[in-house]
C-alpha cells in the first residue's frame, strides 16, 4: 500500500524529484539501496581502468623486498592487496590538499576512520563531547577505553574543569586523547573550538576532530590547530550514498605514519577502487551540492517553525540558537541537517504516524546523500540534558523543495487528525 501511495505522490512531483526517487519508490525491489542504478557515475579514473587486484607484481625480488619493508609499491599504492590503491592515493592527495595537511589515508567507513585513528594511538581514556556520534561510544566500550565526557557545547572553562580531573587520573600525555565533534550528532551544539584546542595544546595532548558535518567546504580543523581530522566521505564528498568510506587527515608526518601502520597491520584500508573513482571526481562538486542541501534545509526549518506541534528546532543556523555566534565564527554556512522537537504532550505514536506518512523523506541512518531522510534522535547523554519531547532529525536532500514541503503538509494533516 505504501509503495502505491508513494508512486502516486511522485507522479505529481517535479522531474528533478522523480529522477531521484523513481528507482527506489519500492525498497524491496532494490534491497533498500538508494542508488541502484549508479546515479552520478564518476567515469573512469584513467584509460587503464580499475587497479583493484589483490596481487601486485614486481620485476625483481629486491624490488619486492623494498616494497614489503615500507608497505608501498614503487608504482603507488600498497605492496599487497587493494588498500591504498592508486585510486585511493589520488583521493588522499586531493583531500590532503583541500585540508592543507601533511597526508591522508582512506578507510571503508567514517567509523572505520575513527576506530583506526584511536587504535593507532591506543589512549587509555578519551575526552569526548556528550553529543558524540553514537557508534563511537560502542567502539570505545568494545576497546575498554575510558570515556570522559565534557558538556555538549562546552565553554573553554567547562572543558578545562573536566580535563583537570582527567589529568589527575592519567598523568602521561599519551594516556589521554582529546576528541571533538562539531556540531554534535542529533542536537548540533557547538563548543568553544579555539578555546578547547588551545587548552589541549598547552597540555600537550593530541587532538582529533570529526569534521563530517562541515566537510572541507565549511571548516578547516588543521588550520585551527587540530592534529588529526576524521570525516565520513560517505556523506557530502560522495554525495549519492554509494561511496562508503572515511578519511583521516594528519597535520604531522609522524601521526600519519602511525595511522598508516595501523591500517597495514589490520587490513582495514581496503576501499574498492570503484568507490575511490566516484569519490575522486565528486569531491569537486561538494560545495555546490552542500549549498543546495543547506538552502533547502533552511526552507524546511521555516515550515517547521510555523507548525503548532513543534516546540523547537535544533540548528545553530538560527539566531535564537545559543550556538549561533560560534556557528558564524567557525562555519558561516549550514548543511542539510536539523532536528525538530515535537510537543511533549504528543504521544510517540502520533509523531510516528507523521513519519510513516511521509513519501519523500525515507527512514534511514546516515545523511548527506541525494535523498531526504528522517530518523528519531536517541541520544546517549550523561551530562547534557535533552529537550523534552520527541526529537526527529531531518536531512534535506536534492529534491525540489516544493515537493518536500508538499510532502510535509500532507503528513502534518495525518498528525493533526
């Protein structure tokens, strides 16, 4: 029934929206994959095609021994297997230049980029914001790495207070790592980035920042003194949901070497050459797509602000946000994400009726792709309270905004019945 409702809704949409949704109006037909036809094909990297073979050939035994010792083939890429193929190397060079870093590696996902970085330095404890990406918490628990949380949207003084307590327990610099994510997952608070970075530098602690929200387009963490950047390039760099990958960019050669050694030791750097091909070419259009996501998101936010069933919109782009000044200072422009807080007196089933009535906003994790998405926010907080009411996170895709607004209006009618 839902498939037929969605198909009928699409028939009234603009050609732009139909182009994106026609292949996936029935998820059963495509195993739930949003991009079954290879939308946004990046073309071939070179006339030689893909380099994704597991064996790398060497003319002499001595050539092989040299490559095996350093993990790199003389032709570029790894000495064995598909990690850091020439396609991957090309992506890493491009990403490195955009961030003005020393070098980068590519991983199979954003979470893999985070995990590889933490495994490379093996801290005993990590200072994390209270709004950090949820799967990272699962990873820290799995590795039995102590979580020391500081408030979402922390001031420099709030962070310093938490750090002083942490240093009383972990006296060696290598035991502690400072992790930043901004704006934070689901609720988008922004901490005092420059203040936290300065405090960490004075304490001689390594800093890592998840910069996925901003991409290289909106923020340059290395220029602000961050040591290592991680980004899920599945999002805005890839743009169409078919480039599962993450990158790690380092400011210093010794940090890059530690991360590269970790990738080689674990084999976690195997990213398909076809993924790297798409990513390499799509990076060039990141800003154009990101601007469209942001413009559409602001129009959707305007719609939500007028609805009687919404009590708040969580987005630092709004002048009413307590993080708006930091947003302007660090990022300047938005992306496609925001969250809507529904009235606390509304039963969860009524809010979920609204979600299930939507035709163009798919229920799905991740974001940054061509399709609009919606997902409940179930944050795991310890020191920062959440707003009262059901919270839904929205990602504004590349559809015609008028179609998205029409979809929201018909779903709102179901909620208000």
